[in-house]
């Protein structure tokens, strides 16, 4: 199998040291395997992504010394492809419309374990509603009768997926490798407790992080997904989605998250630690690598 990995940032702010660590970890994995490295712009959230952040992050990656294959795929150019994947899932009967607001879902899930997940997409615990066959009915997840204008999210029904896949559901698994030159492999069973009725689209946007990432990793023939372990619970959902959509499951390498001096993970709110700010202070790419423990 030829090795291809990717770094897939969302242009919602400038890159920080945590991103640099993730990008360099993936890049080094490709180098060690004699494989290929691509960058993908995950910008389906049209309210938060901005072109200047996209330009800025590509500039930061080049400054760090990374090179990647062109053209760079920009997800916002491919809504049609995600709409087809969404309608395929609809035809399978594993989607339902959810009219609850983020706040209502958060209240309902309060107390339930919340794994870190895809950026800003509120999770819903598995719906109890089973929709027979492929006919999608509005489920119980609305308070009042929704009007035509009421916004909604398309959610994946874990229950329906389980019914559809039967015994195979319990056998879903993926290969996980350690990060490093001689990665050890493990087979991980998909854990039902890490699955939730994630959002796969919205009334006006036929895509979400989960749908687009699964679609694109397959389309771009990504053999190894190298990303932070904050996305581990998402991987369990992604393996289910791959099975439902008939797509291959790549090998996953989840790396540890880089933390600051206080032990907190880097976030876009730590403005002073953006690569742009560090560059402006005269910090060199070599110093960045040393600081995040990726010496080369
Ligand atoms: N776009 C996601 C992020 O910026 C990363 C997705 C992935 O690596 O699968 O957090």
C-alpha cells in the first residue's frame, strides 16, 4: 500500500503550536514511510472560516518548511459531492432531522460523558427513535410542530445503523498505529459507547465535518490518518460512516496533544502562541521544532 497522509486544518484562525506539532507529525510520518503528504482545507463552516486564515495557514506551513502536493482541496468547493453522500445515507434510512437547538441538546446530554469531538458540532446521544425502512420521518426531536422555515440538522441514527448492519455492527474495527518510525499496530473494535448521533448536514448545508472528512479521505486515497487524540471518538463514528458509504477505512495514528506550560492544550484563543506571532517575534522554524519536540 502506498503511504499518503494529510494535514486538514480549518481556517477559523491562525495556526498555533499545537497545529505545528500535528502538521509536522504527519509530515514526518510521510517522510519516514517514503510516502506522500497533502494539505486539505476544511472550510465547510461558512460562518467561521475566512480566506485570510487560509492564506495565513498555508504561509505558516511553508515557513515551517513543509511542502505538499498541489492543488490543495478546499471542501467548500465540493458541496455537491457531500450532498450525494448525504442522500445516499438518507436512502439507507440512517438519517433523521433534528430540530433541537444546540442548547437543548447540551441540556439533554448534561451529565453524559462528552468526548472531545469535531469542532463545534454538538453531539446528540443515540436517538431512541427507529425509522422504519428508508422512509425518513421527522423524529421526536422537536418540541412543536416545525414550520417550513425551522432550521434543522441531519443526524446519523446509530440505532438505525445498527439495525441495518446487523451483526456486522458489532464487528466494526480499525487499525491503529503508534506514532513513530516503527509503529506498533493494534486492531481496535468500534466502541458503541463512543458513537453518537452526530450531525452530518444541515437544512441549508449538505455537509458537516464528519461527512466531509470521511468522503475526502476516501476520495483522496489517504492511507494513514495522522491526527490528535482529541479526535479518537470521532474515528469510531468515521469507521461506521465508511462502512455505511462503502468506503475503505484508512489506518489511524492518533498523536498526543501538545500542551502549554500550564498543562492546557493549545487553542486558537492563545493568540500569543500563533505561529504568526512567534514569527513576528523573530522565532525561527528550527526553534519551533525544538520547542515542540520535533527536531530534524
Ligand atoms: N479539520 C479538523 C480540525 O481542524 C481536523 C480534521 C482531521 O484531521 O480529521 O480540527
